[in-house]
C-alpha cells in the first residue's frame, strides 16, 4: 500500500530558485533509496483562514511563500528503510545555507485512505 511523507514549508519568496535547486538536487537521492515520486508545489493561492491556514501553520512571514510537497513510497516499510538510507547519504549534507527555516517546516507520514480517479 502506498505511503507518503507530506511537507509544508515556508520559503522566502526571493529564495525560490535556491529552493528549487535544493529540491532538484535531493529528489534523485530519495528516488535511489526507494521513493517512487517526489513532488514540490509553490503556493500561489493560499487564503487566510479564520482559525488556521497553511501560512499560520508554518508561521510564514509576508515575504515568504508556502511550499506543499510530498514523497511517495511503495509502503511505510520502504519509507522507513529509504529514509534511513537518505539520511546516511553524504549527498544530503548541506553545502551551504538552507533556503528555508527548517524549524518551521511541518511534516508527517500518511497512509492511503482514498484514491479516486
């Protein structure tokens, strides 16, 4: 059964290219270690909610854009094994300043509930 890791990340809008470069650099590492798909979406229509919303969830500032992304794995077991390999992979070591504040990133693992279409 498919399993995904989901992420919501506040990225400084002027660091979009740097974020995309980082994502493009690490996506193949995840794929080599078992992921079947890596998806990154740049927020363009993030409405303010009355109680909570994507921006508030990550404490996004006015000059930041919310990124919504996920990594698809064949199973939770494949994800657990793959993530261990990804974290040990030397290509995952930062080679400079991160283009976002990782302390405000939210993430979690999800099992499939419904796939229609």
